[in-house]
């Protein structure tokens, strides 16, 4: 029987937006996307898609990608399909547009349940916008799944799961029974590039779109559990003293002498 | 859990008969919140000396819970243990350090108790007027800071970044109560098969007072030998940007930044690092940053006190040689 894998993916502001182009609307407490910089699929979620595809490379598996939000850029969100995922499910509704981690975990859990049987839920370790690293943990708690975080390698066979997880120093091999949830880190390796064939296939697929009412959500659980009271850009007013020499060699020497003058070395 | 909750419970960590430094930081933060008893939970079979160390660093009470499965890296067991201790201590605020343990167990305990959690906090404060708890945390890779206010429900769970608070000076005359907690046996659904440690020799990056780090601009792994040499001269440690670790030039344990290590050296020397916000998120606590980069507009110079613009291949050799002369004379 095919292994059913669900990957949770989020559309985010491009985290590689140059610092100088990063803007916020302090009154609305929102980030204003830089003009001309399209959103992306959260990088760690692409790592999770890659982890799913590597499992599928070796065994019979079906991959559904699920996302919660609104204002999806379809060409962006279709990227996992063009990489090789089978299905894209978008919970696309203003009511779920700006949820916090707890509420997002709740809605994703409902969506995963609605998808039917699943063996493995894969998530990125964190989203690069709010850097919360909580949604996957919330899904695991809500669905009552064993949870393994920070994977650099995921193998699934015969109902069993073997995960190599990144530690501060080194790694650890962990096993669990499925169904289970695993969060994936960038140490897994680069996500594959969509092939031309993949892009063509993805262009013919349309996402399954659900609204909040399709999931029969409890409105009380969509309210934020923490209130965002302020969003601001930190000011760094360090003055950098540029050390210049006649050439590189002289610059290096002067830099060292300057640090000695300041008693830094 | 609402209403009568009082005090602060810190989820402590210890190893080899010592508390983690971060636990002392949590206790200091707990005292600064000034909302009642400050207690600490120590999982595993914590020896009395570790409990007393926690008391000397500010704990009024120590909850110890020694089920063989807890405190040993099985999150299932630790989530269950901390949730149970929380049920007894009934704290207003539950603190974790931003460690592998805290970043996973903290939010999971919060979900289990039906309350919110805040990850990666650099400040946790009680608001003057209302006494409500507000945290500050970097978001968007450190490009912005968010302040978030907890609702009334207790406990308020905050996972706190290392070195954001100074531990108190140890005071051996402080008194504290040790409370042993009987745990419901936890159900652990994951099985650890093998742990492979790759601890690098020498000073730990997180503890080093001098860090020398390289980025993609170094072009490959071999220039890191020169950084090792420089770090050796200064008694420091070598680190790297994520680009370097992703390229496989160095192991991920060298990575500094939001998703790597947080460092707080007196002197941070960067070579060929652009200073992306996610990198700076891990080194903004450096006292002095020195940058060598060929791009004068590079973001790294905005955080640096001293900079040199140019190709590292021209600058670094004489920089290292001069430092050698200075430290060896
Ligand atoms: C969610 C998320 C988390 C992340 N976490 C981290 C993290 O924890 N740590 C981290 O470091 N990054 C992290 N990143 C990545 C980060 O955004 C940057 O991509 C990364 O830090 C860039 O590394 P770099 O500075 O080495 O490379 P680049 O940005 O490519 O910079 C290379 C620099 O080298 C200079 N250079 C090139 N050649 C020379 C030369 N010959 N001489 C001198 N200078 C030269 C260039 O001018 C440039 O400034 C994260 C990204 C995301 C999205």
C-alpha cells in the first residue's frame, strides 16, 4: 500500500530580501513586502518536500502538500507540485489569513484529518517569517502523533520511521512507529530543482481549495493566544571605523595594530 | 489553570553534576519578574549538589522528578514530566531556555495545557500598570522585533534565548526547599538508536571570548585553516555562516546565527560574511565586531566597529602575521 505523506508548507515573504529593503507598517504591525520581490515557499518547508520526495524515490508513496492562508501566489505555491508532489491543498480564506502558531496548528490538523489516512506528516523546522517553530509541535500534540524534530534524514518503511536528527554537536538516530510527525532542517540538503516535465505536469494540476467552513472550525480556536502589541525594526547605530592602507597587505597590518591600540587583542 | 497562580517555574537543565549556565539565567529572570516564588524543575536523577546550586543561584524551591526516562533527551517523557510538575507548582510564568530541550518541550507543554508560548525571547517583563507579561522576540530573521502580550491564562510559557540575562552571583547561604515529585510513568513513542557527537576540540563557540568566522566569500574549505590559526593565536573558536555549512565546507555545528549558535564574544572577527539578518541574529551580542569584506556596502559593516574593505586574500595574511607578532612579543 502506498505511503501517504502530508507536507505542510507556508508562503512567506522572501527571507533573502536585502536588509535595506525590509519595511514594516508599524501601525498595522505588519511586514510590507518589498516591491518586486515575490513571496516564496518557506525554505525549510521545501526541505520537507525534498524529504518526502526522497522517500517517494525509493518506495510507493503519495505526497499531499497543505497550506493555510490567503492571497496565495499560485505559481509560488505550485512549486512543490513541480518538484514532484502529487496534490496541493490550499485552505484559502480570510478567516485563516493571519493566524498565530496555535491557531495555525489547529487548522492544519483539521485539514490533515480531512485528507483522510496519512502515515507521515512532514513540516519545516520553522517558518522564516515569524521564526516560531511551534506549528509542527502543535500539530503533533493536536493529532496525538509521535514527534521527531530537526531531521537531516528521513527513512520510512514497513510502518517504521528512522530519522537522523541534528543536535547542537552531532546527530542522533531515532525510530518511531507511524503515523508520526517529523520536522525537517536544512541539513537534509538542497531541495531538488523542478524539472521541465515537473513544471509542465504541475501546470496542468489545479489545487484543491478549501475554505474555513469546509473544515468546520471552532472560531474560538482561531483567536490569537498572544497579542502582538508592537512590531519595530531594531536600530543599530554602530559607527564602523574603516581601516585603510596603501594596499591589502598594509590594510591587514594596520587593522591588527588598530585592534591592539583598542586593547581588543 | 487560571486565577490563583503565582510565581515562576524554570525548566532547568543539568549535566555532569552541574547546572547549565542557562538555568542560572532563567532563575535571575524569574527573580526580576517579582511575582512570587521562583522554583526550578530538574528532571532525571538530579543530585542534591545540583539542587543546591540552583538554590544558590536564586531558586526558592526545587522540584525533582526522577523517572528513568526523563531528563535524557526523550521529549515525550520531558513534556509529560514538566506538565505534571506545572500542575503542582501552578506557576504564573513557565520559563525554558532556547536549547534543543526547551525549544521543543516548551511549546509542547503549552499546547498540552492549552496556553500560548513565545519562542526565542530576548526579554520577558511584567508591564508596570497591569503586571501582565510581555515578551520581546526577534522575528523575520532578526529584521524586526515583536512585542507580544500574554493573556490572563496561566502559565505563560516563554522560551528564552541564552545570554539574554545574567545569572545572579552564587550565594551559598540562600535557603530553598527540595520537593520530590512522583511522576505518572510517561509514554515514550520514539526510540533513540544512536547518538553521534561531533564536539570540536578547544573552546566552545558559545563560550569563546574571541570568535573568528568565515563566510561564502572564502570560496572553499581550505582558507578556514588560516582562520583556525588566527583563532589559535587569540585563544578563540572558529565559526561560520550557514552558507559555509550548507556547502559542506564545515560541519553544521560551526554555524552561527538564528538557526545556529548564539555567540557573545568580546571580539568577533568575520571574513567574507555578508551580515544577513539571520546571521546577525546569532552574533548581535558580540561586544566588538571586525569585518573583512570586499564589498564596502555589505551589511556586515553596519554592525562592525572596525572594517577593512578588500579581498581577504590580500588582507588576511598580514593581519594574521601582525597579530602573531603582537601576541608573541
Ligand atoms: C530561515 C533562515 C535561517 C537562516 N539561518 C542562518 C543562520 O543561522 N546563520 C547564517 O549565517 N545564515 C542563516 N541564514 C542564511 C542567511 O540568510 C544568508 O544567506 C547567509 O548568512 C549568507 O552567508 P554568507 O554571508 O557567508 O554568504 P553571502 O551572503 O554570499 O556573502 C558572502 C560575502 O563575502 C564577500 N566576499 C566575496 N568574496 C570575497 C573576497 N574575495 N574577499 C572578501 N570578501 C569577499 C561578499 O562581498 C559577501 O558580502 C538563514 C536563512 C534563512 C532563510
